[in-house]
């Protein structure tokens, strides 16, 4: 399966302009039929702590239409209204434009005041894409490996991360993304943004990492479409040859609700 990361530069709190730029970048990616495409965190607004300026209720319709027009799976980061408030989410749309998965960021970035602006999620979400079991996370979640481990124990073989990760901690970004792939013996797709906004600069560095830690593709510090092929047989062969997950002591971990695509409850 072809995996594509849209390393973009959201227009600050300008959703229509950001959507137009994303559509252009999707066009630049070429034939996306059957591919999995990932956008950064809050890809339409930037990392805004003013959700009323980062949400207009049209993001899911936009992403579904883009997925349907291109015949791809689109995993899109945006701000969503939820129970009278807002959440920082990613949602997966299939080639028919239907939503298959929605995940709300579990770990909100307190140094920026994110917990005051958004409600945290309390579960992980999984879906099957291209013969692989997928689970997804958002930015600060990268620093909390127990959440990723729990996804792997639920069968995740492809782990994605949509982020607004600032350049000042870029070394952490790369090291932790590779670590999450190695320790969970899974593909990791880490999609970051570039550019500037009022409180931060971003240096991109999006990564596609194999289950043994090999970096299959890596972006620079500019707007870019990053692409690589992932093979379901590779993750399964590596896990069989070096079965570290089998030796995990499950009682050392906590519990989290896992919602799979098709479950009636959903992650909303």
C-alpha cells in the first residue's frame, strides 16, 4: 500500500485557505487510488487555542469529499465540536467518502493551555486499511509510549501520528517516532507541519518508519509530499522472526477502551 504524508503549512485560523492549499497538495501527489494519505494535526487552522476560530463544522465534509474524489483513504486532522465544547481529532475517510474512524487526542499539551481549550479523548481507535490494522495518535501522544503499546496489543500494525511539533524540539520528534516503531514492531507514519504561526515555528521532518526502525522516507523543513510503500508481510515477518511483543508482561500496563471500525459505539 502506498502511504502519503502531506507535510503542509496551514493558514493561521483560515480554514477555507488551508483547505484550498490541501486540495492543491493532494493534486500534486498524483494518482492516490487505494493509498493512505495523512495530514498533520489541526491541518486547517494551525495549533490554535481558540477553537471557535479553528472549527466551522465543515472539516469532515471536506475530508470525505477529497477522499471520494481521489479514491483514497484520508486520515485528516482538524478541530471538531463535541458536547458543547471542542476536541482535537483525526478522522479516517475511505474511498467512498465515509468516515471509518475518529480519534480524539488523549494527551493534551498543557504548556500551551490545550486542556483549557479542548476536551481530551479517553480511548484508542482502530481500523483495517490496505491489509493492515491501523491506529492513530496526535502530536503530544508521541511522548506517552504506553498508549501506543496498548494499540499494538489490540492488533495495530500501522501507527500514525498527526502533529504540530515545534522545531525547538525537533530532535525529540525524530528519536521518539523511530522508537515507537521499534518497540511496537509496527510501521509508523509521522506527519508534521512546516512554517510559522504566532507562537511557534515548525521544521517538518515527517517520517515513514519500518517495524525494525529503518527510515523508509523522511521529509525536510519545507512543504512536501512524502511517500513510501508499506507491505503487510514485512511487519508480520519481523514479529515472527523477533517476537518481542510475545514476551510483554501485560499486567505491567493499564487499560484503555479500544474502539474498532464498525463498532456501533464509535469514538465520539
